[in-house]
């Protein structure tokens, strides 16, 4: 009797390609300085950063532009980025090294698996998800990372009173995010019901976002608090 293979739905696509010298330096030479190798057990984040201060988690940071700027502009906040895109990871680490940042660490693994098995509950005071893959075809909507199970996971890792901040340039996905967040028992909209937030000053505008603005694309920010 053959066993049925259950395949996990991936919310991301691993991209690979030729790496620049700077990206290679970030991935290999500088990894011990900025990288965290996901262990088989829990990570003690307080031992990973130079200073013991509040931690912002961002997953799927792409090429790392916004995360780099936020870590630079907010030295009194620690930042943990999780991403599988090797070129983006290498680039971010290389740029962070040039700026001699001590409040930024990177994990190059599937974020959901890391959160499930390697991160203690109540670890973060802020969670960020900026411009995730919208999987815009209806048949692919099940691949969107913002689902109830995912929000349950994020809720367990956020401290009470912590902030969850998402942004997307796909209106349909923004509507989906709003519905998921407002229906979740642990999150409360910082705006009135069904209303999006004004982009906060601390979220940098990326090249990707500027290009979208030139093309007439809207951007929707959602900022909720964990109750």
C-alpha cells in the first residue's frame, strides 16, 4: 500500500541566481558577525545582540533596503530579519557591515519553521511584513502567508501590547489582511474599524514602492496592537 504524500503549501518561492562579490562576502565571510544559524532548539536572542533591548522581527525582507534603514535610524532597537532569498541576505549583511551596525541579525531559513521551533514566546515587541508575495491569482490565494494559523503563530511570539505592521501594494491583499487581522481575537486595529493606517515615518519608502507610485499603484499600511 502506498502512502499519500502531504505537501506543505509554501508562501514563498526560493530564488537563486548568480551572486555578486559583495553578496558572497555577506553570505560567507560576514555571516558569523550578522547571521544566526537556526539550531534544533530555541535561540536565546538576548545572547545574539550586543545590547539587550526591544526586538523588531521582519520576515521576507527581500533586498533588505527598509530593514537596513530602520536598523540604522533606530540604534536603540534590535532587529531580526528572516529571509530565504540569498542575494538579498548577502546584500543586506554586506551593507550592514559597511555601516558597522550592531543591532541587526539575520536568519536564512523558512520563517514559519523558525518561529515554530526556534523562537521563544513573547520574544518581540514589533512584527513587520512589508510587501509579501500577493499570489494575485485566485487559485493561489491559499499560498498567501497572512492566514489565521500564521497570525496565531505571530501572536504567540509578540509581547502583550506589541505591534504588528503590514504593508502591501495589492488592494485585494490589503482587504484580505484587514479581514484576517480584524477577525483575530488578539489583535486590535490602531485606527477605527476597517480603516488603514497612514504610513508611519519610521517605515522607509523603498525603490520598489517608489516605482509602484510612479505607476499609480496604491500602498496600504495596517498597524494593529496585540491585546
